[in-house]
């Protein structure tokens, strides 16, 4: 069930495969902490945020929850690489913010991290903002691709 007051639509948060199979029941796969962080970011930033865009005619389909049918996951499996991305566990978003660069968004997140409802991780050196709720034992952790 969609969290009350949550402004994102489900197709923005899950891949097409999951939405097709589970419909509104797909909310059960999304970690509540990831929803809390996304809500915190949207309220704090005050600008439109994009995750998956396929529901609006765009091409982004794997920026939220990814399943075993998604190309990114399939490629890791074929290469026999374990893939424990926060995306497959409903704990991560790859997003962009209207009229802001990824570095500007990351800087704003760091500046306001004290008010973030949960510990987070940010990916560095990418052109988008990856944010997840893997807890590295600190308020904010970082990783590189």
C-alpha cells in the first residue's frame, strides 16, 4: 500500500517487470527507510525529482527497485558476479533533480545530513545521484562504482 502523503507514483520506483507482475502490491518490496529518505529529500530540495521515467514516456527503467529480469541484474548474473545492490533489495534510488547537477544535489544532501531520517550512502563519481539506506555505521557513507 502506498504510504500516506507519499507523492511518488509506484512506476517511478520499481522496474516494469515488478509493476506488471505485482501492481500496487509492489510497495511491499520497498524498504520504508528508503521511502523516508526519498520523502525527506523531495521536501527539503523543493524541486522535481526523477527516478524511473518509463511511466511518463521516458527511458529510465532500472533507477529504483530492480528485479532478476532487468538487464543490469542479468548482466551481473551472466558474468557470475554476485549482485547485492541496494536496488535489488528496494533500498536505493538513482535520481536526478530538475536544474541541479548531481554534485550540487550531493553537496546539499551532505549539508543537511543531520536532518536525514536514516543513515545513507552516496555513490561518488557518477553523473546521477545514487542514494541508498545501507548502514555503514555512520550518518553518511560513500562508495565508488
